[in-house]
């Protein structure tokens, strides 16, 4: 039976794992499911980047079923797309839905929550490699986020030896400039103050568009055509694909936030080649120097993998060296975990205890780097976007708690007083923005 219209516009429980793109997609899923009356579903939008991400999703599924035994559970996202049968084997799971289907309005229109002996389909997953277009939904607001996430790109044409994500996302495909602008305007009308551009391989935006425009050109067009956009931020970018226009935008466009999160992964050139990355140690250093030359206040984040196959102590130390030399401030550390059917899974593996030890060393350095950066912020004045409980982020992405009670979605001039458990503690300056 199809869903009764009486449940339309109620909001399902959507649980998100993984990247910022999943946050955007979860909002689309919530909007579509609500529109078609799927309020009784618990939807898990999964991630497959590590085995730990999948473990967390399984644990959350079991916990949700215990707390709401009568609810139907639907699993979607990259993990579901890559291996749907793995999720159908979980007794708590009622439906498994692919990455294409989860954003397809027609799927939600036809989806039947309650199956019968003549209609007992449980798996709805198509071949993602055949998908040629992105979903171009206009998200008007985010249920749990002050910042607005906008998908500009999906999929990936590269084949890093450790990564399974291209098989969950399909080929690289770009959202049109006009659709991106329309999406941003839609969010701004509903009070969003900061936009974050997201994608699986963000810097490949435009490769499938006539004339092959660059991400930098997209950024310039956004800022030119939307003068009331106060803050524009980029999610993770590849240091091998930074174009002149993007660097120029960072130099001259103060509404483009001075924070770059780089997909670095490692500091050793041999390991980078075995990962099939397209940059080397020197490329990261040259990129950081050029960005700093153009924008002195820019702050860098980075992703690093600990214990990649064949990594020895010397190679591991190159990652530590790179973090120090490039002055990486926000660091995400991923202990390597083999992903089935990836080339790296067939390489000589590093013992798990060694991986854990090296991940700990990276995290300890990350903490030192972050604390060192926080010390430089004391006494400065930062514009902070408040997200909840008087806590928000400055333009350089430092997390700041205000002494005063400040309404969410407010950008406030803040004097930084000291380091505290949240990151930094500040007080309202002379003016609101």
C-alpha cells in the first residue's frame, strides 16, 4: 500500500554519517520523504570512507531499532550503494536504497513503505557508474545547521588506491552555475548567512561543462551575482587542482573565507605515488606559500592517513614534517583500513598496532598545532557566525564561545579573550554585522 496523504509534510528521522555532501543530501532526503508522507521511517545516510564509519552506522541502526522497535529502517548512502547485500543481511533493516534513488523525487513518489506478498522489494540500487547528471534540488533551509551546504559537484574520476568512494558516487559531474546561484539565493532568503560549497571532488567542478570552467570561475560568479552573500566557504579541496582564478578570488574577495582544507593524505612522496595521488610534498608546500603570499590570514586544514600499506617509520615522519612545515592547523587523521576491491588492500599491510600508534602521534601533533594557532588568536577581533548556544565559527574556522547569550544565525564582532574547553572564549565587540 502507498503512504496515506494524512502523513504528508511530517519529518522523518534522518541520521547522517560522513561528509558535508551527505549533510546536503540528507536535507534533500528529508524534504522528499516529508513531501511524500514517509514520517515513520528512520533513514540512515551512510559513509563508506572507512570501516569505522560503517561500524558506527551498524551500531546506530541496532540502537535505533531497540528504541523504536515499530519503526521501519531504510539504509542509503555510499556504504549501501557499494554493497547493498551487506545491509540487507541486518535483521533491523527493511529497505536499502542507492545514491541515485535517494535523491530521485519519482522514487519517493512510488516508494511503498509497507510491502505485501506481491510487492516485496527490499533493495532499490541501480548502477551508479551509469549516472551522468547531478540532482539539482533547491534546498531552502537546513533542519540542524546554521550554515547552508550547497552541492556543486558529485562523483570522482580519479582512482586513489585506498579509496572506494568513486564506486559509491559514480563519475564526476557538475551542477550548473545558474543552479548553484539559485540554490544559494534560496538559502539566503531563509536567513542563512554562510554558504559552504561541497562535492566529492570539489576542484574538478566544470570538467564536464562546455568550455571546462574552473572552480575559481564559479566562485567569482557566485560572489559577483550574489552581493548579499556575506560568507562563502569551500569544503575539502585537492592541492593538485587549484586554479589561478581560485587563488585570485582568495586574494581579493574577503567574503571568501580564509580557510582551506586540503586533501593531502600523506607527506612521503613514495607513499603518495602508491596512493596514486597527483601531488608530492613540495606541491603542498608551494601551494601553502602561494596562498599565504596572496592572503596572509589564510589558515589550513588537512586530511592525513596513518599506516598506509608499506609505510615505514621514515615515511610516517614525513607526514609529521609536512604538518609542521606547512603549518597545518586543523587536521583530520584517518587510521588506514583496507577497503575491499581497492588496490591498496592487496599491498603489504602495516600491523594494526603500528597504525594505531602512528595515528596517535599524528593526533598529538594535530592538537599541538591547533593549540599553537589558538594562542595567536587571543587579543584579536573576529567576526563570528553564531550557530547554537552562543558558539560559532570565525572566518578562519576557529570555534568560539561567547560570554553573552547571542541568537543563532547572527554574525557578531568578537574580541578573543582566552582558550577554553570549546576552543576560544570571546566577548562581543563594538558592533554587530
